C-alpha cells in the first residue's frame, strides 16, 4: 500500500509555522501515544531549530498501558521528558502546565534582566492532523474556543487563544510531510485517523490492521469479531469472516468489505477493540 497525503494546505501550514515561530516562546509538539514514532513529524524539528520544545503524547487513554510504561522508560533513558496526556479527560494536563511554567519563569527572568515589562508566555501547538491539538487547547483554557472534530483537517488556519494573563496558545492546522520513507508509518497514521479516509483503500488498511492485531493483540481480535481461529489466515480472510459475523452483507450474499472495513477502523479509533499501541520502543531500532 502506498500512502502519501501532503495537500496544498499542509505546505501552507509549514510556512505558517515558520512565520509564527519568532512570535512564540515555546512549541508544544503533540504526538499520538499509540504511535510515538510514526506521529513524529521530521519537518518539525527542521523548522524549530533551537526554539524550546515540550513533547506531549496525547490519546494515552487509547494506548496499551504496558507499552506506555515502556515508552516512559525509553524517553527517560535517552534523557527526554515525556508527558502522557488525555486532552478530553484532562489527565497529565497539570504536568504539561508545570512544564510551561518552567519555560515562563526562565523567560520572565530574562525579561527582567533586560528591563522589559511582563508579557504572557506564547506557546504554539503543532502536530499531525487529528492528534488532538485543538482539544488540548480547549482543555488548557477551559473553554471550547477551538473547533474540534473526529476527522483530520478540521483546523484550517491559525487561532490565538488567551488562557489567562500568563499564557497564550496558538492552534495550528495538522501537518504531515511530503513522503513517508517507511510505509509502516503511512499505515500507522492512516489506521489512527491522521489521513483522510477518502484517499485510502480502507479495505486493505483494515486488513493490515487485522494482521497487526493478530500479531500483538490476538485475544482482542477474536473476542470483538467472534472469530473462530486466526492461525494461518490473512488479514483479508479475517476481515471477511468479521464481515459475515457482523452481518455486513450486500445483495447476493457477499460480504460488504468497504462497510466492515469502515466499522473496524471506527472501532479501533474509538478504542472499542481495546487499549492498543501500534508501536513499541524496539521499533525505533528497525
Ligand atoms: N480518546 C481521546 N480522544 C481525543 C483525545 N484528544 C482529542 N481526542 C479526539 O480526537 C479528535 C480530534 O481532535 P482535534 O482536537 O480536533 O484534533 P486536531 O489535532 O486539532 O486536528 P486537526 O485540526 O484536524 O489537525 C476529536 O474527536 C477529539 O474528541 C484524547 O486524549 N483521547
Ligand atoms: Mg485542530
């Protein structure tokens, strides 16, 4: 499967990030806790250069707790702070705010030394489409000022949100990069909902997801889709069986593969199959 999605508005977003970089004190890079490697946009570090950055991993409520702990250990072993959050419930948000206060203290100190008066800290939130940037801003500000939605490409322009007289946040549109070197990255991004479904072969994608689940979460797969055995079967075989079991049938008695594929992808994205991580720290090495 060859997945690429870099429409014109994302090229514009890269320019927008560059233009606004000089206006902000810190950048919050939001990753998806289920795919910490695939959701890391290589273009972002290239754009940021020496600007201070805080990394937060969102949707941690949907990820496998055991794997999350492996990631926490991995991040600390390489000397990075990692903050795992849930932008809907608010888990981890205080930790993130504390990190922002640290940046603010340093800034206030520098301003004082230069004899400048107090200015609020400005933070720009960046990340892949649909990762929860606007939801995070709403959670931090306690208001619903940023529009959110369960599909990629909801935010189309920049929007400043004043949290209080200390913090201002800049919401930005989700951004990907022109070419995924490794197709597993494209698949992970597509499965978790960072890529528009209209441009995907969703049947092939759901079959790939079934193969990943067969390898790492076989018990969830069998239980959710009432499969008999999974050994020796391809993802497509299993998807067909799931379609039959769910009654996704078209006239003539054939399985409606597009429908079952969309059901499966929706259920994964909604956390209904189980708490699932698609990447582990050891994947960085391969
Ligand atoms: N389960 C869960 N869902 C979340 C979390 N954060 C955001 N969401 C959901 O993810 C979807 C996308 O959220 P948005 O805040 O619109 O994402 P975004 O990054 O601003 O997306 P774009 O503007 O399209 O780039 C919405 O359906 C949110 O309700 C989270 O921590 N956990
Ligand atoms: Mg948004």
